[in-house]
């Protein structure tokens, strides 16, 4: 093999890295500090990478794309597909790599070292408070291990061997850098995901026979994702009436022969689409417009857009068929956002209606909790949370759906905040990030939502000031033995905690609830809200109600049938 990487070799490396990461995704998921059934780092990194792979696979390999073109396609796709903290950092590594490979047809070792330095710099800059012992450390120390070859004429094989050796050494040492990892007895999950990716990518350089066939193993969706619903064409006959219109999506490559590509604004398309449809989402990534609309006249969408460029992809689906062929929940989700991304629930928002002054976007999992948030004033509720982190693209779709001058964004999970931040940085409008880390904080903000002040920044600051006024605790089942915060945990037992502090564990669910409440400081608190997960029975609700009434008579008690699937109880105390 020559000592330079071509665009085609780069694509092969990414595919092989993705296949190896997919092979080890469960192992990466299980490297979770808390022994709770919400480990999703591996899935987040793979889904983030899949966003880039979708763009890579659109390239015409017969035309031998340059390294610059291939790295840009990958980085742009990963940016929109990024989800979870590790996934966002992963995407930022490739955004930096893209910068380092600008104007490169191929790259030798010195070019790669320069590109890797941009990758690490970009990833660190993306985190407001970088923590060592994470994927950041593993990335930095991996590429530092290869810097010894700077300025030397060295084989790519030796170069990538040095990277892998440094990567594994750094990964194994993460347990010594973070006390939480040391206490849990695990290495960093994001760093592990990066190692498995690098291992697979390097195998292309090594020319090794791998244990998997890349093209067969590479899946653009995880096996755990819901299969596509099959449509029943008998539901739309010659006598049917088109009721819902067509879900129309496309990627439009702007053309210099038709428009000023750099100056072109997607708002031109949005303004037109408002006249013929609704549920509009459109945004520009460099020279490509991605758009979605529900309309009765999809041909008009294509005719208008073709004034400015040519289509890379087009998808038009009969929504009447979808409504008749799906169950109520699925149909409802399809009518809110038509992306192949997380479903978004919202109040009925008409894009043709006047622009709102303020709107609020939040994240929740469970039908009951979603309905409560909408009733309290949330304009869009993104379906997500533990094990189901929304992507940057999901947030962008939600922002555009609001049709508001200013948007308040509540991610409700520390592992979702970075995706929300990245979306806000891309969004052309004005959005305020309120760094809510749990459902309780969001509930508190929504229950006292007040837009009477016309100053969006002042409203945002008021929301931020209220974050510490609420206690949120969660109860779920332990997936492994552990000892955290002095609490001995057995696999299969129930555990209760607040954010990152373990409080209590027991083999009995109600006893765990009692134990958690006994550990909390309830002085000066007035309200206790129990958000029941989908596993809680009517008998358990009755016992919960009786226990609260007997032991905490000074607290006003409320119940919400949240329907969330990971946590049996979410307790909100104000």
C-alpha cells in the first residue's frame, strides 16, 4: 500500500470503523458508571457515525472523490446526526479533521498529523469544561502518540500502529483519571467507542482479514430500532379522498449556474412552502438544502426548488396511507415531523400562522409525561431521554416547527445538552439554552411559565435561576453489582438516586421508594409529584399513595402517569 490515503481509502476506513464499532456497541453501552439500564454511549456514537455514512454513501465512488470531499461529506452528516455527549464530541473530531484536510486530494503521514491536531483542538473547544479521563483524553493521547513521526518518511502501517497502541494505553488509563470510573471499576465508554472505531478503520491500512464483512455488517440503522411499518395499499383505493397530503422530503444541491450559492437563504424556500403546506423544516448545510413539508401538491415543491439547484434525493409518501396503516401513536408521530429521526410531538402548529413571539422546546419520554408538558405550555416535545438521546437534527427540526422569534430549549438530561448546544449554534434564529438536567427541573419551569415580560434574555435568566429549587430522584433496576456512594448494589435490585448521587438500594420497589425519600432534604418543600413509569401497577400506585399520605402529610401529593420505560418512578419535589 502507498504511503498516502486517498478519498476511496478514507471511505473504506470509515465503513470498517463503523462495522467494528457496531460489533462492540453493546460492550461500549455496558461501560456505564451507574448500574442502570440506560447505557447508550455506543448507540449514540454509532448513530452519529451513521449520519455521516449516509452522506458518504451518496458520493459517486466511480468518480474517485478526493479526501477533501469525502471528509466533508462525513463531517457534515455527523454534525446533524450527533447525539449524546460522546456522539457530539465524536462529530467534532471529524469536523476538525475536515478542516485539516481542506484542499487535500490525498494525505500522507504529515498531512494526517496536522489534520488530527485540528480534530483534537475542535473537540476540546466544543466542551465548555473539558474533563480528562473521557473520549477527549483518549483522542488527544492517541494522536500525540503519533506525533513522533512528524517530519519523517514513514509507512502508514507503522503510523496507525502507533496510534492504536497509544489509544489503547490511554483508554486503559481513564479509570485512573476519573474518580467515578475508579469507583465503578470501568473504563470510559466514549473512549472505548473511539478505540473500537479506530481499530476497525486501521484494519484497512493493515490489510488485515477482519472477522466481519464490512458491507454486510454495516447497518445504517441499529438492529434495536423499530422496523419500518409496511403500508397496506388497500387502504387507499380509487374511491379514496386525499386527506392528509404527501410527506415530501428532499436534498437540494444548490447550483452556481442557477443562484448565488453562498448568499442563498433557505428562508426563500420556507416562505414559499408556507403557501402550499405545513410542518415545514428547511435548513442549509454549506451548499445543500435539506427540507421537509406536508403538502397536497408535491410537484409544486419540486418545481419551485429546481429554480435554485438539482436534487440529490427525493422522497414523497402518501400520508393518508400512513395514517390508515399505522396505529394511533405511530400515526401521530409521523404527522409531526417526517424526518428519519426521533419523533417530535407538538401542539398543532400551523406554519402559515403568524410568527410567535416565544416558544419552548423540551424533551420527554412517555406519552403521559409528553401530554403534561404540552398542557403546561411546551410548543414542541421531542421524544427522547435515557437510551433515546435526540440528535442535533431533531432539535433543528423542532426549532423550525415552532415558528417563533425566540425559543427556550430544555434538554432535561446532561447527556443531551451538547446536542442542544450544537443545534442552537447552527440555527439561524434566536434560541436560549436552559441546561435542565432532569425532568423535575423542566416541570418546575413549565409549571410557572410566564411570557409577560417581552425580554427573552430576562425570561431565560429567570428560568436558569429556578433550576436549583427542585429535587428530582429516579428509581429503576440495577443491571450489575456495584458499590457507589457507600450503597451496596446487587444486580436485579432496585436503586434510587438524584442525578449522579446514589441514595438507596433494595430488593423491594416500595422499600426503595421509602429509602430514597428518607435520604432527601425535604425541609421547606411543599409538593411531591410521583411520575409513574409504564411498569407501575394500579396496586403499586395505591401503596405509593398510602405511604406518602402516612409519612409525608405536610407535602401536597400529585401523581402523573408518565409512561416512561426506563424509570419506575421519577420523583419531583418542590
